[in-house]
C-alpha cells in the first residue's frame, strides 16, 4: 500500500504544501517545555545572581524572535504573519516551565511557531545557566493547545 505524504510530490521530492485553497482563519497554538536544573540554580536566578544577567528576559525575547523566524529555521514551513507571540515562565524549585502562545490569521496553523519559541527559549535558558549547572536538561517540549476559529 503506497502512502501519500503531504510534503512530497509525485516524484518523491520535497515540497511545501499548497494551502492556497484553505480559508484564512484565526489560529492559536500553545506549546510548553521545561528546563530541569538544580535548586541552587533556581535560587541564583531568583536573586538575579547568574553570571549572564537577566536570564528570563533574554530567554523571553529569544523565544519571541525565534517564533517569528520559524519558516527560516524549519524547512517547508510556511512564513506566517504572527499577530501575537507570548513567552512566559513558571519558576519551580527544580525547573523552569516554559510556555509559548502564537497567534495568526492564516491558512495554516501556528504549532511550529509555538514549538520553536519554546525550544529557543529553553536553549537560551540553558546557555545562560550552564556556567553554574552542568546537570541541566531540556524536557517535554510539546503542543498543548491548538485552536482554529
């Protein structure tokens, strides 16, 4: 049984899916992930005592910028005009939970933008904390909500 893949043409070559016939709809996606770290790292973050400065603000800006550039980073991803991107954090005792909400009015969804925002925010947090914590790990990046109106 031959399977049809949306990102391959009839010759088996990669292609961007044509979404031209789909209606423009308001779309929203939320993705989450977390950076697991030592309690001492969290304490230093809360005291703004990490060597690279204001970790959460830098990671927030990095996540927003990344979501805006998703089509440049992920092959075959449609470039979207985003109407909103929000990156937020919940600081726990041994982790930083990361949330990214992306929104657009378009013919295709914004899951990849939300996932990219979370991923780059997590990488930025990791980079900014690595001098004080060699045990960190990024976990459980996933889409948690997808809305089409």
